[in-house]
C-alpha cells in the first residue's frame, strides 16, 4: 500500500513539471510583445526596454522558464499585467469563495447521486427507476450556465425566495478567520448574517451539484445492479439477512469502485462548472477571475491560475487513485 | 466463399438490428433528425433574417400573445431580432462546431493511439506526454488556448480539439493493445503482412466500433463546451447566432420578464447533447452485446 501510494505521489511532480513547461511555452508562442503591452500605450522605446529587462523578457527562454519555476517554488506566482498586483494575493482573496461553493456542491452532488442511484437500483424497472434515469440523462446534458439562469428566473425573479446573485449579504463582506462567510457569521455570533450568506449559496451550490449528482446516480445504479446479481448477495439473502443490511453492507461497498472513479472524473467538469456557475451568479471567486484574466489576456495570471488548477486537479486524481486502495483491499496487495 | 462473406458481415448487421430495436436509439435518433433537419433547412424555415436588427420591434412576445406577431413566432430579442430564426441558424453553428471538433479530435486520436501497434517506446513517450494534457481541467486548458489564440469560434474549436484528442487517443490505444495480443494479429505478422495492411485491414476494423461510440459521446460534450466558451465571451462573437453566445447576450432580459430569448437556446443545447448521448449509449449497447 505504501509503495503504491509513493509511486503515485512520485509521478505527480513529473506531470506538473511537464504541465508547467507546456503552459509556459504555450503562452510564449503568442504574437505580440508583453513588454509593450505592460508599459502602456504612451510608453517611449526606453520605457518598453526597461520593462522588458525588469520582466527578464530579453533573456533566453530556458532562463526565463527556470526563473519562473524558482519563483513558483517560493510561492511567487508573478504579477498581473493589468494592475501590477501579486497574482498570489489575488488568488488568496478569491480562493475561500470558490471553496465555499465547490466543496458543498461536490458533497451534495455525490450524496444525492448515491441515494438516487441506490433507489433506482433497488426499485429497478419501476417509475422511480425511470425517473432517476431521465433525471440523470438530463443532468448530464444540461448546460450548467443555462440551468443557473433558469433557477434564477424561477426562484429569484418569479418567486423572489432567493437573492439574484452575488455572495455578500447587504451588510457587505465579513472579515473572519476562515474566509467562508457562513462559518465566519456563525463564529462571529451573527446568525442572521450567516443565514443570509447561506441563502446566497443555495442556487449556485445546486447548479454546480447537478452534474456530479447525475453522473454518480447513473454509475451507482448500473454498478449496484451488477453487484446485486452476484452469488454472494444471493448467499447473504439465503442465510436470512434482511434486505437493507445486504444492500448497505454487501452490495454498496462492492459497488463503490466505479463510483469513486466517476467522482474522480467529475472533478474536471466541476472546475469548469465552477467557472460557469460563478459567472452566472456573479460569485466573486477564482472562476470569475480566470475568465477576466483570459479575456484581458493577462498572461502571468493566466499562466499561474491554469497551473494552480492543474496542481489541484492532478492531486485530486492521485487521491482518487489512493482511495481505491482504501475501498478495495485487493488493490493494496497488488 | 459466399458463406465466408456472409459470416464476416453479420456482426455489423446484427449490431444494426440491435440498434433499430433500441428505445434510446429511437428517441435520440428522432431528436437528432429534427434538430439536424431544422439546422439544414434553416434558410427555408426561418421567417426572418437572423441578423436583421430593428429596435422598433424589440422584445416582442410570442405569437400566442395579443401583442405578438406571426412573423416573429417566438418573439424578438433586445435588438429586435427574431428568436426563432436565430435558434434555427444557431443549430448550424453549434452542431457543426461540435461535430467538426469531434472529427478533428478523432482523427488525431486515431493517429496517436495507433502508435502502440508498432513501437512500445514511441507509445510510452506519446502516452506520458498526453498525461501532461490530462493534468489540466478540460475547460481551463481550452480557456488558456483561447487566451493565446484570441476569442472566436474557430479558435474555440481548435482548443476543444486539443482537449478531446488525448481522450480519444487513450481509448484507441487501449483497444489497439488488446487487439495486438490477439492470435489473428500474430498470425498476420507471421505470414509477413505489412504494417500498413495490418493497421488498416486487421486492427482498425476492431477499433472503429469503440471509436464510433466514444465520438458520439464526445460530440455532446463538445457542443456543451463550445456553448460554455460562447457564454463566457470566449467563443463565437456577436452577432453570430451561436447558442451559448445568444444566452449570454440575452441573460439580462430575464429581469424584464422576456424569458424566451434565454430559454430557447438552452433547450436547443440540452436537446442536442441529449440526442448525441442517447445515441452513443445505444450504439455502445448494440455494438457490444456483452455490456447489456
């Protein structure tokens, strides 16, 4: 188990090194002079040259790459072309908002998907089963941003139950220890604030949870149906165990491997979904920042953010691989 | 000889029979047929020019409303353009971009995936390089490419091709490796069949069914991603009637109570992705009866 884990972990830095090289070369391949862009429209030739020197853009590519890697390892993600801010500061300011949105969405999506898939498999062939299947087909095919807009239209415009968008209650931001507004509101002893912040979260979380829910429900159902046909399930039932314990202890655990795989696979779409969801709801997180820097062609920020996303994504994938070993003892001894 | 030919053709015919009996294939096929026909016949079916702006008739309701007009059956958007015509023409762009992306990605994937048939070392290098592309969340990689190339529909298509091609390559490679170890491949090699002939005559026919299944699933995803990039302002530029871009231009109209310009492009995306996904599932079931 330990060797397996170490091998997986050892591979990660190599992939990330490759990813950093790729993103570095990709953004150097573009036409135009970043120094001229940064120096501004009215800069003189000398000013452009000075900026070029400051950014080391006049040095050979490999020197630039090594310098950039060195900066990254020291936690320096570079400075934004647009406002000269440190990209790391901009990321740190927005990370809690994205985490507060994405983590509940993933948890909700996986939990709801498991329950729906379990129900569908248990009541195979009934209207329950058909309903879950239709829901999951639609959940995979629906565009995230459109779903968000429709939910806003129904719950915010027509019914006016929930806020139209944004993250902050009317009182504005709250500076707390965690950066998560709901948690900080509770910690600060302001339940009304926490409640209002939670109301802002409802629609974005549901929107983002839809895709993982649909995929998890679908895979749980088909995986369970396969496991339920196994001999050991029949044995367990035959020796007199009740339906529910057999389902939960014998069937579900064995059906979980494909589910974990699909959770791993849906992390990629989750990142993309977060970008779209934040844009729809005006959620001030990393997703909206990425869109802004891509539209503004703010290359140091694009470079840093895409690499940061790759780091999170690749790490999550390794964790998924490792969790197989937790669920299935056979893998540990391979 | 005749019997041999018959025996060789029958798996395809059997698969076609299974497909015709498949309920999902029927529903998906009908959806795709209607959407495809609407897109192809858009010039004949559209009551208006999809780009014609006329502010004097902006935000008209649908024909069922007393204030609506038969000439603008589903109303108009904020610039007075006919929503129905725009959604019809949008199908040409979104469907074609989705299919085009997938064709490009499939060709690239076949090329890269076929390496495994010939050289283990080249295959290892190719797969390790692809691992790097897999390290990026798909939409972010596409966005980075768009950041470099600039926003636009053709750049979005290229970006998504770069995202999807490695996925197709992995699928092709997996199947190639399993084909490679089959006895008939060994026999072919033993009697001195050339590499090219081995690839086209013996390996590819056994890989293609899986490629068809996977590419039909990729089309749905490509349509979604192109619409997503359009919605973010990184894909098709206005006034192009691309479904995702239409949604993003009309989103504020919801607050004015005009929901058709927002709802319709989304329903069109949903239906086309649903159609391709159902077709893909049905194809998988019919081409590989073991999975049923």
